[in-house]
C-alpha cells in the first residue's frame, strides 16, 4: 500500500495513532509503541512487494554496516579517502537503482523511498566526518532512517534535529498545538492532492486536446503540469508533516509559496526546500569550501559557478539518468548563474529598482521561467 495514496491508509493511520494522541494529550510519549507502529506501516507498504521488501532489508543492513564501520575509523585517524569511499558505498545502491532501467538484470532492484533514505544515511556519514556525531546506536539510526511518515518522499530531516524532537516529550499544551496543526496539515493535504491536484490531472492534463503537439496545447500543458506537480507533492508533504506532528515530531517544511518567488534563488528557498537545502549544504557548500581552502581557482565566482553546475547537474541526475532531467538541471544552472550576474550588475548600476511594480514583474518572470523548466522536467518535449 503506497503511503497516503488511499483512504484506507488514512483510516488505518487514524486508528493506530489513537493511543499516541491520547498519550500526547496527557503529556506523555509512547516511543516504543510508535516504533511498533512504524514497523507495521513498513510491513503494510511492502507486504505485497517481496522484491522491494528484500531490497529494503539489504539496503538497511548495508547502511548500518557503513555507519558503524566508519565511526571507529573516524575516531582513529579520519582519513579523507575512507570518508569518500564510505559516502560512495552509501550512495551505490541508489546509483544502481537509478541506472536499473538500462539493465534488465537490475529491474527488480530498489524500493519505494530509496532516494530519501539514502539522503538520510549520507548526511549522517558527513556529520560523523565533521565531528558532529560521536556515536550512533543502531536503534537510533534505524528510528531515524525508517521514520514512516516521511519514508517514501520526504521531507528530508536531519538526524540531530530529529533526535532533539524525539527525545523531547511535549507537554499537554505543546501537544495540543501540534495536534491542531497536524490535523490542519492533513486536511490541507486532502485539498491539495485529492481535490485540486486530482481535478487538474483528470480534467486538464488528461484531456485529449493537450495530447496534441500544438504550441497552445504545450503552453497549457506547461502551466497545468506545474500546478499539478506542486499541489500533488505539496499535498503529500502536508500529509507527512501532519502525521509527524501527531507523533510529536516537527518535520521540516518542504514548500513555502514557491510560485510567489521573486527570483530563482528565492524559488529554491521555497520549492522542495529540504532537498534544496540538502544539496546546498552537502554538495555546493562543501565543494566551494574545499576549492577555496585549496585555492584551486583564483576567482571566487568561478568556484561558485562550478559549484552551482555540479549541484544542479547532480540534482538532475538524481531524478534519473535521462536527458530531460539532466537538461532540467543544466537549465537551472543557467538560471542561477544568469541571475547572480544580473544581481551583481544591478547592485552597481541600479537599473532594476526595488518597488511594487518590479516586485510583481519579478514574480511573473520567475514563475514563467520556472514553469518552462518544469515542462522540460516533465519530458513532454523529449517524447
């Protein structure tokens, strides 16, 4: 059963969370019970998918071995080569899954949510490398890695933030606020995913007219697909965040009115934020820091732009090794660099003033450029 895909899932979820809600309202936390519920939902998700279940078990064992194996190495001498090797081995299952479509023998490999579990595992390895994690028990690692509300599509949490929440038992008053917010987020998720997203998909995207390859049909498809992608994914994120709140966990936000962004930098601070921030912190910033420290490039903008290219190229490739995803990543590389140059020139020459009119124009321009990139992302122009 795919998480949040059917009403039966929500009925089961509501029934099983009753004890957790009652305990929360009384200022208590049922950590052991919540762990049992998490295992139940894992079984529910994969019970009729034996190949995926086996892949998940192998993946989890693999990541546990890597984490527990790297900890003593980090404490002893912290070799850079071992760090990169551990990260590469952690990512290896995801790489195999992404390239599986090109190899029939790998068609049965992988499981729902492997990307997001990989992000969690890799960021823990990096945090161990940076000395931010000194020790990690297998139980705590699994509790974080397999947190069921966000297992299939995020949002992507951070281990230390998650642990802080899970070790804190909200007071009755605090939990009432979480319960209220959680229920509201779930209701909003129904509105986004099962009403707005459904209507856009069924009555616009699935219409016969949009299957034609005319300029107008492609333009309509571009805007409709962009809206559908937002409402469908933001709806799912609302479900995940709302369910997390009911368990006393403040899972981070994933969307913040992205189509009201003034520029492409603002957009990536609003769209799929946990993914954007993960790539920013663990790819872009680390690349820039390393290159700057080693003085590989004299010009800091060169360093930054190469970092932006790597960041978005990897992000595009992460969606899949297909031309439309790679072009999508490269297009956002161009957007980012172009805007950075524009912004620096504008600070000097002041040719784009900051007022209400330019604010509205900026939002409209950004919206259209983003929608075009999502048209690329959809693959419509590559069929």
